[in-house]
């Protein structure tokens, strides 16, 4: 890590706490190439960590308190590790306290700390700033407490923070890739058994380009949980109609779904159809990447986008516009919304020969179509969470 990076964190920490940090941890955001809304259905996903990350500089405290400064928000908050509760005045602090709460449940060493939090993962645009904060916090607590969880357990802990402490029915993908990503690779993950495989990004003539719509992601807890409930409704209907055992949509095929169609609401049918076909697309995408068949990958990404728009209903006019415009540009092999939906980003597979002009053409056309200012985010695949600095 470059000296300027560390020096900036040292300077900010000194300004906030009049002392030097003993540990600096980092964890990346992520972009999902394909496999959307499949993780909480025990399906398959194919994300990559990005070169945008959350960083936390810290030193231990003896009084069992967390005193945290969110440098980018110009905010400060405190929490008692013996009285772990959510703070409606500082919701960003809930992720730190939630990680501490899960570590306490595991009876692992938990140390109070002065913390300075900063980073460059855009908030609310579907690049998993929350998972980056959770995994950076976990990495920091591990360093301060002298223990380390394995990768899958670390990801499960982050998921429990969201499920139990924050009340969101989220899956495990975001935490898994933030913890276990590797530079130059995407990560194929089976969200049921946590089997995973690093998939080299080897397309020599193509690159991935992230386009931010500038619309803050609007998938609230209620909307997210609504989709989860609709998937459960479909599972129950399929089980009744077919007699086939299964707990999640991962366990069923399109034929099973068609058999049960008359026994469920149309919304539940469409949600299930997306998940079942998205799992198949994700498996096919892994194979395409392994073979270097990038045009095939682009086709699968575009088909995923159509399914998310028409069956899962999690796009918005701005997302639809930015992906439609992208697909019409020279060199674009495929484009899809990425993340939970209702705003946020798209991921585009672009021939490198056209990559330089892609953003320059996309953003003005998007602005003309929507009146919104977008942003191009260029990033390779990054390493997962780790320690940047530790004093002896």
C-alpha cells in the first residue's frame, strides 16, 4: 500500500483523537457480474471485488467503548460494548456495533477502540458499501482481539449482522466477496453450501465498466423483504403442487414451476421464474468466462437484465435507460443492472478498443434521456479484506 494512503489515515486519525492508530484495516465493495437476487434463494452468484473500499484506522481502548468518527460524513458516535444497541441518530454506527454483537455471541475477544472510518465506495448505489464496512470492521476486531475467522464464517457473521441486528433478509454474497475476493478474478459462489471458485478474468479484448445512474438505490427493507416473501410463497406452492421436497427455489426447475403456476399469484410465479432462470444463466456465465467466450457472457448479462426488469421488477426508468443506451453503443457486448435494484449501477461488458469512448458517449446520452447525471467507475478485480498497517 502506498505511503500516501497510510499517511492520510494517520493524519486524519491524529486530528480526530490526538493519537496514532495501531491498526488500519480495509475491505472492498463489489460489483455482481451476474446472479442477482439468487443468494437468499440458496442459488449461484458471480461477483468481483472492486478497487473502491472502506478503511478503518483504530487504536484499542480499555473501557469497553467504541468511539467512532465517520470522516466522510463529518459525524461522530459512541457505543458501549456491554450495551450493544442500534443508534437511530447514527445508522452507520449500527454496522460496527452489529459486528461487535455477533463476535460477543461467539464469545470471542472484543476490544473497545477509537475508530476513524473512511472510504470511497459510493453509498446507496448497489456496490455494497455496507458489506465493505462490516468486513473492514470484522478484520479490525480480529486484529485487535488476536483471533481470525475463516472466510466462510466471516461472511456468515456479516450476513447475521444484517439479518439479526439490522432486520434485513439479505443473502451472503456481498460479505463473501468483500472478504474473499482476489485481484484479477471473479468469484463463483454456491450460496447454499458456500462452495466457491475463483474464476480468472481472462478476456484480453474486453473489460467491465460500471455505470452509476446517480439514483440512490431505493430498495428499502420492506421491498427487499417483500421479494423474499414472494419467493417463499412460490416454494410453498411448488411443494404442494408437485410433492417435491425443497426449501428454496434452488431446489426446483421451470417444469416444477409451470406445474404449480395455477396455485400461486402471478407475482410469485414471476419472481420464481427469474430466480430459476438466473441460476441457470450464472452457471452458464461461469463456463463462458472459463472458456474465454466473452460474447456469450454478454448475451447472458443482457438476458439477466431483461429478467430483472420483467419478472423480478427491481429496475427503474433510469436503470432501464442506462442499460438500453449502453447496449446500443459500439463495442458493448452486454449490459445489466447490478445490485438490489431500484437505482444504483449497471455493469457493462465492453470491448477494450471501445472502452475509452464508452463512458464519453454513454453519460451524455443518459443525461439527455433522463435529466440525471451519471458516473463511470473504472475498476479491476481487487483483493478481499485485509490489514493495511499494524504497529509492532
